[in-house]
């Protein structure tokens, strides 16, 4: 009888530990999803570009996965496309005539 109670107790303890680990894994997965879904605000985009040496940062439209920005660097005004998830900055090659 004592052996049965001991085995049952050990099984329940192991089971509850496994459930706790599984629950913790769900929280981590949920956090990763939230992190991936985070987008930069206009203020964060401006701050990032200014840290990279851009001035006169003007935030434009948010369009299909990027933010249109006009900013000056080294005396030249540039049109940029900023990825709001990664913060990656690239030249904006979309012309004003494009109708996407």
C-alpha cells in the first residue's frame, strides 16, 4: 500500500511539473508572437533615423509593409522606406506615379 501511494505521488508530481513546463512554453510562444507583431511608432522611426545622422525627418504614409519617409543626410534630401517591424531603412524607389 505504501509503495502504491509513493508511486502515485511521484507520478502526480512528475505530471504537474510537466504541465508547468508546457504552460511556460506557451507563454514564451505568446511573447514571441507579440514581439513579431510590434510595429515602430512615428516617434521611434524619427529617433532611429536621427541616430543614424538624418535630419529634417518627415514621416509619410504607412504603405504595404513600410513607412514612407523623407529625410536629409549630408546635405541631400532622400526618400526612404522604413520597415516598421525590423527598422531596416532602404531607399524608397516607389515613384509618385505608382498606383499599387
